[in-house]
C-alpha cells in the first residue's frame, strides 16, 4: 500500500501491506530463542510507555513476547550493520547476514513469500506478525521514539488498534532499539516461549499469558553474564556479523557534546507544500512569529519555535501544547 525507500533524513515512516495474520502454516519453522537472550532496561521502559498509553485509552496490555523481541533485535542489528534498505528495498528488508534468509521488501513479497513470516522463520512463534520501524540520524532515545509513534497517525494505529487495525487484538509485541533504528512487531497469536525478561533479572513466570502480559521482574542478585549490546542481543550470543562492521556502541549525547543542535517545536507533519505555507502564514499572524516550514527528505513539517537550548524549547513546548496537544520536539 504505502512505501518506504531508504533516504537520508530525520524520520522515515514505514508502511506495510494489509494481510491476514493467521495464514497457513509455512513449510519452515524456526528454532527456540536462545536461552541467554534478554532485553535491556531501555526496551522495557519503551514497552511500559506503550502499555501505559494503551491503558489511557482503555486497552489491555500486550504480552512482551520473547520471540518477537528476539526478531526485533536481530532486525535492528541487521539494519544498523548491513543496511538492506537500499536499491528499492525498504526498512522491512533483511540482508541475510544474521537474520535468516535475505528479503527485499516489497520486491520479494508475494502470496507464498512474505516478510511477515520472519518470526516463524527465526523462532517458534506460530503466526505472522506486523512491523513498524523508525529511524533518526542521531542515536535514538525512548522519548523521541514514543513521541513519533504516538503522534504519527500510521504508527499510532498500531499502538491503539485504530484505523486498519481496529477490531484486531494484539497478543504479542516485540521491541528493539539499536543506534539509529527502533522497531516493534505486533502479532495476534500469544508467544509459546513466554515473556521477554530484562538482563540481570529473573522473571517469575515464563509462560505466556495474554491477560497478564506485562513482565514481572523479581529482584535478585545480578546474573553472571557478559555485558549486553545496546540492541538487546547478548554479545555472547553468536549472531553472524560481517567482519569489520561492528563498532563500539554509540553513547548518548551529554552536556559536554560540542556539536551544535537546534530544537524545533513541531505542530504539524505530512502536509502538502501549499497547506504548510498557509498554516505558517496563519501562525505568524497569530502568536507564533517564528513559525516556519521545515523540509527534509521529502518530509514537510511546520515548526512554531526554535532554540539551541533544550530547556528553553521544553518550557515553550508546555505552552504550545495548550493549543497543539500533539506538539513535539525535533532535534536537528
């Protein structure tokens, strides 16, 4: 239905095709997730943000699936290291260098060959699953991921089962973040492998339970494991990697960073050039003399305020939200 070519820029929504999640059993079936697989605390935080957001809209929590988290972790690592999203292949593509068979989406998609079968190819998950992907040109943080997923209508339809997904029931979700990429997988079938768990903690119950899907973490002594990479795949798990491509994990920006940044308050996205221009003119005539159109990578946004100071922009954002409740900060 919709697109996504890999282009340099700040935000590229990724669209997927509609299909039945419960299809015929494929000829292949993956293996159980490695016993030492675990997620990091940041992934759990993002999951909790999604769960709280769903609860605000009277929707139940979704099982944090061990299998789908594993698939998500493999995919963001593949995107970050091997960049299969090139040459007409979008963010849903796989290189085949650590994530099963190569797949160029949408070119390779047909009735018998679907990228949405990746969970069944790589794990024992029994059904297809859908994926959303987010990319920025800076190291991702949960606040920016969640803000975009919540404010972009397409992404939000997955989180809240609206639009095309109204009437669907998610019984499993998998999340992973690596460097500039974040993805989430959504499935209607519960995960027979149970819940994902945070590295260094022991879950009280591994069994899947769609009614009590949130992972319950029992405090315990730290497990004797090696450090885990940012993308939630333990570094002692043998994921095939092309020699020379893996570098040290990127560190979050600190106050000592010398790179100049500008913070923009975005009130509208995905407008036509004409609509964006008209909106800016009306905003300037009102209370936002600094309103402007931001164009980057075929994405058009309307900003009402900019500042090199994040605290100043954050303070202004609270004021803007009184009029534009979905306003958010963009860092460039």
